[in-house]
């Protein structure tokens, strides 16, 4: 009997959802950062085994939105809850339940999907504290499974996969064996540029940037892909910071991004980055749609 199904990964911002998904599928698909709101869109990644196929959906972190982009991100996270077979609800090993987690639990009480509680980052606290966290959450919801994990170092990921297989319904293989994501290459390239910007820029600026792939062309006479991309920011002062003194910051973003893009595409690339200011783009429906955040898809 072949099994297949959809699994949504949800939780507060910066709880480790993208790290977990990359660990589950064994490939770096979702971008990672220690800054909240790194994931902005719903990303599907596919794990195909001999007897099952699991389609994981990484969602933006649930947070209190401050603009239209934030509203879009929270709506993306919420709309997956009733569309999937299993929900992996990630929490940090904190011996308290905050306001956002209380709101998530309230929503989860109204879904029909099987819910796993995944206590993440167990490598960062004593075992006794993990048990306290489990005891704190276990009566708040009828969890199908409670699994302590470390998405960062892979601790207990195999146990999580075994549980997922157990609960998957009988079904067909939805995607080909060698397909690991439904994201187009251009989108993945844009996300890698944004990831490096998140890592290298200061706290405020990354939330106000988007990446636009202007051109992406393979040279006919060799194994090189020419890519031109624009970093969109909201203020002139941000543009100066992104470019950096004598162009050092944008050069550094390009250098770091190029390594991962070459691994993704399996070929050498020539990456050119530009910076443009588009004020308040996060509150513009037109610009949000241009940068791939189409709220109509959620209506």
C-alpha cells in the first residue's frame, strides 16, 4: 500500500520551521535566518520514499502584522491548516506559553488535521526542561504525537519521519521521484539573494527588502548562467547601507549568494546586483503582487 499526503509546518516566527523542512527533505530549499519573518510565502518541498511521498509546506511565522505584507504572511500561514493531513506545530523549549502560541492553539482546536507537537531546539536546554515544556502543552490540545527534536542538528528527525509515515493516508504519488520542490528556479534564486541580505544587513533593513530577478540566461557557448537581480528597499538611507562603503556590502551579498546559487543550479553563474528604492512597497497591493505575494490566491 502506497501512502501520500500533505504536511504543514507552523509556529511562531523564528521557531525553526525552514530549518526543519530542509532537514526533513535533506536539501536546502527554504532560506534560513535568525531574524523573524524570513519565510514570506508558502513553499512546498517533496520527500519521496519507496512506500510513501510526503509533501511539506513551510509557512511564514505567525506574528502580529504591521503592514499589508505582514497581513499576507499571516493569512498564508492560517490557510494551510484545513488543507493538510498532518500539522507539525513547532514550539521552542520555553516553560511558558506566550500570546501568539495561545492563539495558534486556539486555531488548532478547530482543525480536523492530525497535529504533532514538535518541541524544537532541544539541544539548547537540559532534558528536564524539555519534559516541563511537554507537560505544559500536552493538555492544551489533543496532539496525535509529541516529539522533541532539534531541527538544527537532526536529533530525532528519523523518529518524526516514522510518525509521519504512520499517519499518512493511502494515496498516489503526486510528484516525480526527482522533484524536491514546486518552486521555480527564479524564485529560489531570489530567495537565496534575500537570505544573504538577511544575514549581512542589520536588524531593520531586511524586513523592507524584496528581490526581483530581472534576467536569468544560460550562455549558449558555455556552462555559465548570467543573472541580473534587483534588491528593492524602502528608503534612500537603506539603499546606501545595502550598497555599502565603496560597494563592499552589495559585493559581499553577491559573493555569498553566488556560492549557494551555483550549488542550486549546478553551474557557474555571473551575478549582477542592483538596488532600487520603492517607498512603502510592503503596503502596496500592486507591488506585493509584482514581488510574488498575491493575496488573491488566498481568497
